[in-house]
């Protein structure tokens, strides 16, 4: 036979034969080139696998240890993970569960790191069998489920069928027979399709047991016998033993005592023959114990022989005593080392097991966090869409000269809509802070002017409570900084707004003080002090937690979501700052926060633009806008907002029609909703970009933008307008898109 005619396996066998014939040592093998070492690892692991299949476990362990030495020499992580998994499987087969867990954990760590999903699934499967044997069924089911998911992704149907079979057996053990039947029927379906007779036979036997336990004894016996017959034809001794045991049990349950007894005798006979095979595969620890026993007997015989020696000579007696002492010391040392090794091994296994449990818990927490994020995204979209209608219609009605008695009702409606929107935004912000999705966005601004603007915005609320606001700005503190002014404003609005809410007929002081300066980085201390109701010492411990309120009575009286201070703390920590609280019940409260800010000498010119006020009506009438929106109320609101800006539009209610309209007409701008029947706004935009790269397309959406920004960018949107939107932002984006450099916005 030539080399070309040889099978791949024959070549592997030949390679290992050459290795043995030339007596290459492990050290010499390590000095080979990396690709040769990888070939040797493959050869050795293949032969080890053959020995595992032949149940020659200890020979397989020797080979795998040699392969591990080679794999570690070249840091081949895939081989290290695979070998550890195989060793773990052998340890499971010989019932050395602690060793099995230790090696499987090492395998999982490596395979998860390098994303070796096919082998990781096998490792998870073995883990499941280990915990199944240990009767830790919850852990076993978790591992079988993880293995099944990975097998399904890798299209490894035979292994998926095996894990379903194992899950069904666990449910049988837990007496949850309905769930067992579901798992076993799924296993049978896959096994039939892929002609997996071994799995099929065992699944039928277990399914029959489940059916019988649910009361259909006749069907159960027939189903189990079908599996037993397959095992008998294919000579599967382990499954035959399982079938005999089940058939004996089910026939006994049906009153067929003679047949039950016959099956029981066959079961005992087969069990004895299988036990003989097991005895040939004693574990390494059992071999060690046997060796220690033999050594102890030898030492005892030596002591007896020494004592029987004729002690006429003093030297002989001294030699005898010293020999006995030496043997005793060596025996004690051996025993001590053996016990220490056992203790250390058990401790390591406990640590590995705990580590595995922590990893599983971490994965579950990550899944829960992702589920929570998806839930929030869905809920906020469903809430923002009707809110767009509420706020839009309210603003329209207020602008259309309502009756005097209606104005207050409309203002209350507007306040409620804005309050609900604020609450939704607060929940989203908390979620983003917890997920570390909030970024610093620095820009140049005047700090003193920013604080003055915040105070001005809150002055009406303060006057409603008869509260005076005072600003104290440190003279040593420069005005201009390059920092995230939006987050600083948000923190100040929350803290000052909180003080206004809990202060009546009093004063609030807002202070900005220089604490330190180093290479242009100023540490600025902000303080918001009030003489309101104060906070008890007990409540101060929880004030920065989400949904925290002073008390139920305070919540009912003053309102609020209890999210403001939690957001404040999160934002300050993102800006690398700290926040403190001092308060006394009935006297007042002081909130301090300190943040680093970069000084700049850049001059700032602030202007306020007005859009579409001085644009020629003829120019606006030529503008063509397409609104793509499936919600009839939102269609009407968007159309009215555009008409108010002297802009006309056409409306369609689905993505397919939008694509057709853009193909056959020329538009200056498209306002595209995202969630629609048929194709989504994202899919419609992708289609448009195949034939029109330059058209301005805005995503008019209520989804959580930050979580899906990459999708909008990939689809080809020009910009995004979140719903419900601020009128000024909407006008600015439309003005820039439509007018470009043709008309400058009027500034003041």
C-alpha cells in the first residue's frame, strides 16, 4: 500500500508508530517545529480516543497527559481545552467526579475564551452527565441546556438529540413526566431523522417509562419494548441493562409478575457481566490505595523479620531499632503527603466548582440585563408613540386660541404629558448609566452664564413656592471651560429643582467655588443649599438610590419619581466627580459636588437662531417633503407642524409605498418612521440608498436611539429626530437640510 492510497487514520497510526520506533522523547518532540508538534498532538489524541472507545481509560490518560505536555509547550489553547475536556470525560467514566469537574472547568475557561463553541458544547454535555450522576439535577439541566444551544448553532444534531434525552431522564427522575415526554419526543424526532439508533433506543425506553407513570401502562410497555428491541438488534449492553430494568418495573406495575421476574433475572446477569468490565478499569486513586496497602504489608513483614533476627550483637540491635524507626517515619511521611494531597485536591475542586457556579451566575446576569434592556426599549417605544400624539395635539390646541376655560385644562394635560416623558427619559438614563453607555461630550462654554441660565429657567417654579434663588460665584474661578455642559446643567437642574420642591417661603443658595488647579484642570465645588424641610439621618443613607423618596407621605405631598438623585450621582461619577449631602430635619439641606473641569481662554459667542421666519414663501412652496408614518394621528400632527412652518408634504403609511413614491418622484426630504407594517423604515431606507445616495432621510422614531445608533448609520439615514421632539430641534434640522447655505437663519 502506497502513502497516497492510505486513509488519514492509517497515516496517523503510521506517524505514532514512527514516533515509538525511533523512541522520540517528550523533550525531543517539543523541539520539533510547531506544525509537527500539532501533528503529533493530533496523532496522540486520536489514539487516546480509540482507547477511550475501547474503555482502556488509563492508557488513554497516559497518552492525553503526553499530548497536554506538547500542547502547553506551544501554548495551543484549542488543544489544551480539548485535552482537558477528554480527561474530564475519562474521570467521569471512572467515577472520579472531583477530578472530572476540575478538568472540565479548565476546559470551559479556555474554550469560552477562544470561542471554540463545538468543543465547548461537548464539555458542557460532560458537565451535565457529572452533575446528573451527583443528582444535582438543576446544575445538570443548566449545562445540558447550554450544550444544546451550542450544538444547535453548530448543526450538530446528534449531540442535540443526546442532550434532549439526558434532560428527559432528569425530568423522569424528578417525576415531572409531562416535561420528560416533551424532551424525549424531541430527542426521538432528531434521532430518527439522523438514524441515531443508540439514542433512539434509550429515548424509547425512557419515554415508555414516562407514559406508564402517567397511567398508560400498556402504551408505556410497548414503547419501552420498541427501544429495547433496537438495543438488542444493535448489541448496546448498557441500554439493554436500562431496558431490562424498566421493563421489569413496568410489568410488575401491570401485574405481569412472571415476566417482570424474568426481566429482573436478565438484568442482574447483565449487571454482573458489566461490573466485571468496570473492575478492569479501576481509577488511579484506587490503584494508589491498593499500592499503599501492599507497601504497608511489606513494611509490617520487614518489621517482623527484623524483630526475629538474633540480637546477640549490640550493633545488630541498634540497626534493627534504626531500621524500624526509619520505616515508621517514612510510612508516616507517605501517609501525611497522601492526606495533604487529597485535602489540597478537594480544596482545589471546591474552588473550581465555585468558580464554575460564579461564571454560570454571571452568564445568567448578562442574559437578564440584556432582557431588561430589550424590555425597556420596547416599552419606551410603545409609550413615546402615543406621547407624541398627546404633546403634539396639546401644543396645537394651545396655539389655536382655545376658550379661556379650556386653557387651564390644556396646560394640565401638557404638564402631565411632559411629566410622563420626563419619567420615561429618567428610566432610560438610569438604564444607560448602569450599562456604562453614557459618554462625556465636552464643549466650550461659560460656566457662570450656564448657572445663570439654569436659575432663570427655574425661577418661575421658585416664585410659585415663594423661594428666592441666590448665586455666589467665586472670583478666583475662571468663566470658560471645555467640559460636558449638558450633564452639568442636568445635575444643577435636578438639585436646584429638588430644593425648590421641598422649600416653601425660603431661600436657596447656589455656589461655585475653586478648590484646586493643576495644569489648567480646575476642581470646582458646586453647592446647592436650602432651608427647606430637610432629610432624616435614616433616609440620607438611601437618597442616591433609584426610586428613593423621603417617605410615602412626602411622595404623596411633593410628587416626583425618586430617580433624580440617582441620575445625579451617576452623571457626577461619569464626570469623575464626587457628591456629598448634609441635612438636618426641619432646618434644610446642602448638596455638594466636586468635578474636574479643563479651563480654556477661547471666547464664546452665543446666538439664538430663528428658522423659516424670513424665508420667501415661494421658496418654501417648492419644497417637497414625504412623511412615511403608519399611525393616522401622528400623520395629522406631523403634517400640521410642517404646515405651521409653511411647508407642504405628502403622506404614505408603509415602507413599500414609500420606496415606490421616491422612485417615481423627486423629494427634498423624507421623514421616515421606523416601526411600520410590512418592511420597516430601516429596510425601506436601505432599499432607497441602492438608487439614491444623496436624498435627505430623517429617522422620525420613538425607539431608544442610543441602543440602535449603528443600525441607523448602517441603513444610511441623514439624521435622527426622536419622538416626541422639541419644536426648535425639529425646525433647526429641517432648516439646515432644506436651505443649506442658501439662507442663513436669523440670529439674535
